[in-house]
């Protein structure tokens, strides 16, 4: 099925009982390994990079899938009640339903972490993805890029109140950082030990990224197999990497990985 941003999305139900929620998905039918977009923390499937890839997929007749996590965009659920486990389950359900065979996973920021976790699980099932393209991959960000950067006062607020409202450079509303989010993230940590996603990996990382420093990308590379791992550093690139030249670089990376 072909679904443009202006058309109503499809929905799948993820979870059971009181945790059941509808996840909004847009799919574009096409050839080759299906490409799956995994967005970032508080982002949605209408974001600039996702739309650029959707336009490329339309022009080139490629299968492309994008979706909104629980509590994001057009999907059900409450953001502040969700954790990485919630969003990982969303991603796994979407991939099983719409892209079960050799997907190419494209993950941005938090989506890079989720892409690696999905790839690791698929590889253990003897059906690895065809590749990973990761933009500023924020592996372990709840611990390494949030908790460890927080002041003692902020940590105390989270421990006492269960959440802290973090000002955002990308949203006029503050972002709730919950105790559950931090604790759950620790269950999914990947860095510090070698892990094999079972496929080639190409990382795109801006060196002017204030949210995910390029030194963090180096840690990701150090945890991946040397063979098949490529890191592209963009000296003047920010976190979003959404300028025309950044989008062109992303499309090239996906094109090369899916050739």
C-alpha cells in the first residue's frame, strides 16, 4: 500500500489489555529490501529526514515504512508513561508486520539505539537486517547523555517526584524525563561491550552536535565489528543533519546500503 503524509495512516495494535495502543504507520510499496525509518526521541514520521527518504523511495520505486512511537505523532499513548521498552516493542511490531524480510533500518538519534536493538534481536533469530544507517545514534542516551549529565538537584527531583521537566531546544514544551525512562534504559545498554548487529553499518555524525557528541559516535564504532562499519563525520553538522547537503548525504548512504 502507498500512503502519503496527507493520507490517513494505517494502524496496528501493539500490546495487550490496558497496555494496548494503536501505532500509526505509513507504508510505500516498492522493490528491494524494505527501508524502515526509526525516528528520534519526541520526533515523528513527518520529520524532515523521514520525508526526504519517502520522496526518494517514491521516485525510485522502493519499499519504505515509517511510523510513530507510542506517545508520538499520530499514535496512541502518553509520552510520559512510555519507556525505551515501549518504543522498542512498537518498532519490532511494525517491522514484523510490514517489513519482516531483510529490512534496511535507518535510525535517527534514539532511533539509532532502537535500530541496533532490533538488529541484534533479528540476528539472534538467524534473520539479520540487510543494513543499518544511523544518524547521530544515541545508544544508551538515557544514562550516558541524560542521567550522567544531570546535576545532583535534577537527579534528586527525578528520584523524589518521578520526573523532571527538561527544557527543549526543539519544542516549546518541556520534555518529561521520568524515573521509569532512566531505569528502563539501563536494561538495554549496549556500549562498553562488543555487539554485532549482523549487518553492515554506516553512521552519519555531525561534529557540532550538542546533543549527541561525535565522541559518542566513536564509542558506538568501538563497540561494533570493524569489518562492515563506516563512520562519516560532518565537521559543521549539527544534531538534526537536516540541511539539503545532509539530506543528500543520507540518501546516498541509504542508496549505497540498499544497492
